[in-house]
C-alpha cells in the first residue's frame, strides 16, 4: 500500500502539486508514515487542514496512536513516561492518562508506564476434514 502512495505521488502532475500546497503537506505525512517516524508524523499532522481533509487527518492521527499503543504493549515491559508521550504525540500528562485508560499502570516514583500485554487470540483448530473443506472452498473460489 505504501508503494502505491509513492507511485501515485509520482503520477500527480507538477502543476497540481504546486497549485495546491495542501497536497504537499499530505505527502509529507505520508512520507513520515512510510518511515514510521512517530514524532515526525504527529508534527506533520499539526498543520492547518481544509475542512475536507481535517477529518481524514484526525483519523490518521487516531490510527497512528492506536498502532503505537499496540506496538508498545507487545514490545515493552515498561517505558519511560516522557518517551511514551513522544511516541504518542501527546503531553506527558495526556499520555499517562491515555495509558491508564487502557488499563496500563503508571509508577509516579520511577515515572515508568507498564503496558498491559494484549490478549492473544488463538485461531480455533480445525479438524482435518474441516481443513480440507475450507481449502477446497478456497481453491474453488480462486478458480471461479
């Protein structure tokens, strides 16, 4: 998907890029998303957006924060509150509040947040006949 955005940017005529500066701002957000540079993503999203684009950029910000929360919950046993705030694009107090709302714990003495590990959902095991049936249905769908 990221490659599609890059190729789309290359196909947009230069006249369109220069006549609508918001297009370049959107591309800047896309570049930061490509690099997974979370602090830079939030900085790029702070721009003034037109009414049409504002809602989309708010959705991008929310999705980025959700992704950051998921990554931290999987990868960290604890994280410094200030680092967490930078990763979430929030003030330290807002980030601590967001973490505690998710059921994470905050130790004010050490200033560390302990993420709650995500519950892993296992796929139900299929019996061999069920597996064969599912595979047959899938292959039939592809051939149709």
